[in-house]
C-alpha cells in the first residue's frame, strides 16, 4: 500500500490596488526561478472594458523604472484558432504548445479534462452585458487548467526578464480603446525566488486512498490566510531523495467566508508500492 504524506505549498499571492470601495480587478502571479505566470479575472465586466495590457517594471530602493509593455497587443477575451498567442507567450515553442492544446480541447480529446469552443470578443462582451456575473464562472475553468486562461485571454507567461531582483507586474485595463495610465492590480516577484517550503500558515493534512486515486485534504484557518494576502496552493510530491515535483497545473483555490476552509486535491499519478512525501 502506498504511503503518502501531503506537502502543500502556498502558490498565488496577490496585491490589489484599491481605487474605490471595491476593486473588481484581480491579478495573481506565480514566480519560479526565471518564469512568472500571471492570471487575472474581473468580478463584474465594466461598460466599455475591452481587454487588458500587461506591463512590468523593476523595483529598486532608489526609484522604480518605467513600465514596459509585455503583451505585444491588447489581450482580448476570446478563443480563436486563428490567434498565434504571441501576446501571452513570447516563445514559439510555447505558442505552438498552446495551439496544440486548443486543438485537443476542440476535439474533446481524452487527454484534457474539459471542453472548449471558440468565442469572439463580440460574443464575450454580449454575454457579460446580458449577465454581468457570468465572467466569474470562468474561474472554474481556470482552476482546471491554466492553459485555458492563456487561451481565453486571462493569462500571460513572462520568460524574458533581465537579471534584476524585484519586479512588479501591472494589469492595465483597455477601456473604450484606450489603455489606462494606472494599473488596476499589481503583483511583485523577486527574481530567482523558489516555492516556499515552510509557508507561515497552519495547515493540517490527511491522505486517503480511493481505488486509483489519492485524495489529499487539508484545512486552513481563513483569518491567517487572508492576513498573508494569499490566494491558493500548489501540491508537491517527492519520491525517495528525488526533487519535489509539482502535481497541479493550476492553483487549488480558496473561496470561503467561513472561519476554516477545507480543500482537497486528487493525485491520479501515484504508483503502487512507492513511498511518497
């Protein structure tokens, strides 16, 4: 029988800019060595909001550098087979991988866990105008696969950063054809940072074997979680003295108004008779 101890690491941090009582824009990020993955969504789609531009700048003790645009063009909410995705992934290999992933989704291939269908910016805007809260349903898809966020215009991967220490990423809404001067949300990351192996938060875990799956369940005190300004978890697994390997493709999200939240993750890749940490 497998022995599996769950090791859960904190993943997506966030930093909001509050321009009013409530900020509908949410920008999250995950940095690992020299790669940063960004993810965003909007609580309620505002009138004349068309899409987003992502910018980056260097933070120093003396002064901050100017914002540099990372997305080559406005990132619109749409899924299209004609897109080359060079405004969300800079390298050709990554762009080709996204196109291949989209093809799997459109064919309803068994290798992917959900289905997608193309939609235009016009279709999306018509949908959110008729149901302003419908954009929140996309968060479920993002939690299944981060590539869905990239494909649909709600994510960006940054691999082309100089060797500076601290970066700040900004989410700039495009409203009425004009990119706003100030970011609606920001995320900071220090170059070379690795996942935190000792997150400053109390977590209790248990692992349950269910046929071919291992269910990992953990509880989180929401007060401490919110004080640390966190927004999800990564699950890592180790076999013997091998390096830890991240299991989940996208963060395990928390959405709870209770004092304590219970989350779970299913590991479908463990092998019989192998000891894991």
